């Protein structure tokens, strides 16, 4: 089951990079909880697909041509821990930017029920119930 969860997260990332929001309806629970601890104005806990999407786009809306790659992914119980590398271009400045963050997806019954975005690897490991 845990490798299936890793594949599910990969499908979400593929859909994100294609800007395909319809995939989320099949892979993300309607009452998803998203925790963002990344030092941005989107930080906080957001509940439900619409609130979560608004919070994520509050950040990504400042960029164009954004895409994300999973550099590392491994399952732990019903969690999937990933290291994500993001590429984008500032909407106003046109400046190319790159960043890395760490994320934890919690999967139940084939859907993501919780998604955490963290600025520090250790925060994400702890959220997944792990240590370095």
C-alpha cells in the first residue's frame, strides 16, 4: 500500500505541473487539511479543497511558469515524505527562482487527507513521525 501512496503523490505532482485541477477531485479528500509552515503569507492550517487551493495559489500566484519536481520520496506508514524542488519566474520581476521544501502527504483510502509544506527538513520528518 505504501508504494501506492508514493505513486498517488507522483500523480498529484504530474497533474500540478500540467495545471490539471480535475485530478485533485479523485486524489484529494474534500475535507483535506493543509498545513503550511514556510514563512509566507499563506502559512497556517487550511481546511477543505477550496481553502487549501486558495492558500497555495496565494503563494504561487506571484509566479509564472512554475513547475515542481520530486527529488526524494519515501513512504512511512500512511504518510509520504518528499523533498520537492520548485522552479518559477516572478510574475512582476521576470526573475527566475528556485527553492526546495519538504512535504508530507497523509493518505487514507486512496486519497490525500492531509498535506504539510515545511521550510525545514526536520519539521517535515517530525510531521511524518520520523527523525533524521
